[in-house]
C-alpha cells in the first residue's frame, strides 16, 4: 500500500520531516484515521511502550524495528488543554499505534521518531467537534510542535479496484482513470484547502461533508476527520491569508486519492499530511 511503497507522497513527507528537524521541531501532535473513542469521549495515547498493529499488504520489515517515541509529558498537556476546552478526554495507557500514524512518522523521520502525541477521533464523527479539537491544540504550533492529520481526500474501500493489488501486489495500477465521482470530490477537497484561509477554511472543510458526492468518496467518515482537525488547528482568525499548498498527490487502487497539503511556514509551524 502507499504507506509502505515509495511514492511522490512519501518523498513529500520526507521533505516535510527534514524541514521540521531543520527548524528544531519540539514534537509532533497527530490525529490519524483508525482510532476513535466511543460515546462523547476523545482519548490521548499514553502507552509508554506502544506496540505496532500490523498492516495489510506492507512487509513487516518496513516498520517492526522503528522505535516509537511517545511524548507522555506533552500528552498530559494535551489532555489538560482539551479538558479546558470542554472535552470529555482521557488518557489511554494501553493503545498500540496503528499504521495511519507510525508509517507516516517512519517516512518523515527515518532516522528517529521525534516526541509524538497521538489524539483519537470521536466515533460520532462530527466535523465541528473535530475542528474544535484542532483549535484547542492550536497554541502548541507556536511552541514548535508540528500538527499532523492523517487520512485521505477520497477513501472508499468499497469502491476501490482491488484486482491488480490482489493479483500482482500493484496498488498503483491505473488500468482505467479514477471514476468521475472520485475526481470531482478530490477537486472539491483541493479547492476547499487551497482557496480558503482562517475561519473560511474551517467552514469550507466542514462543508465538504455536505457535498453531494461526499458519501461516494467516503463510505465511512473515519478517513476525513483528520482534515477537520487540521482545519481547526490552522483555521483561526490569526491564520487568515495563510493558504494550504498541495505538495503531492498519489492515487492508488484506481479510486483512492491521497492528497498532501501543507499549511503554514516555519518557524510559524504547521504541516500536515492528509
Ligand atoms: Fe487507513
């Protein structure tokens, strides 16, 4: 899968990681696409020695030896900041990390994982709720933390073309172009990110979940929540005039689009991988 194989997006993550290190990044705060908390809750990972959940179609040699670096001190700060913002938030000391986060970190920081905090989604997948999570953690950007959201612009596993992957292990095969609904929604995501800033970015990104093709592009909401988190983190009034750049894009399984956006400039600090 794309997270395991070389790709233009993987090169883009490496470049973003190099830039972060060159600017003495303090740590990473990350929301992925595979961890959600039930009820009204969100959780923050505090397992001091997290395992890595295995990932389908990626050889374990690509990740088993990479040492994760959970930042427990900053995790506690995140919990306080989220509680102060009114969230029902708790530490999760047992959570093992999943490929939506650790494979990105491996690509960005192959020589060592910076101190990292993982924040869960909430299983109700309310866009405005997740914008508020990003907004609550936004002050950490000014301290030199990199906030990352990991998900996908178009991600509907039911509508992918799986045969080249299953027969030839070729996730990048494009025997046909992506279907119109996928192209159309991917364009809507790009337009929302690159043509809006500040609170307008938050409005545009949350509104994407009302797009007529949203449910075609996302059969489930989990891979779109990180975009809300990022819009919250980079969509304050202070961010007006700071627009996202589309830095790379990788299609796989014909209809799944992984668009990479970066918002903000060092040393002001905010990058994201979607
Ligand atoms: Fe995923």
